[in-house]
């Protein structure tokens, strides 16, 4: 996938050790760029004020629920 500025990224989903659902956004080299916990889904920033909106928008469009999907 790629953001609107063509930044390539991959996602990895899972469950944290404390039981929270999470989506990890990974750069093209596999380094984690950001996380979106379930409570943060739908927001531009996650719970730790990390910007995730560009990834969430691209993911929404990829799975067909965003503006272009």
C-alpha cells in the first residue's frame, strides 16, 4: 500500500500482551512507523499522539471503505 504522498508501507495486525487489538504500520524496510489501537481507529492521531491518519486513509481505500474505494 502507499499513502497519498506515495510512501510505501505494509500492515501487520495482532493482539498486544494486554489484550488490545492493534494494527502496526511498517515502512518498506520493515521498521515500525506507527500503531493504531482499536480505541484509536477512525482518528488522525493514536492514543500516544502519533500521526496515523495517512496510513488509515490508505488502508481504508485499499479495503474499499474510503473515499476512493
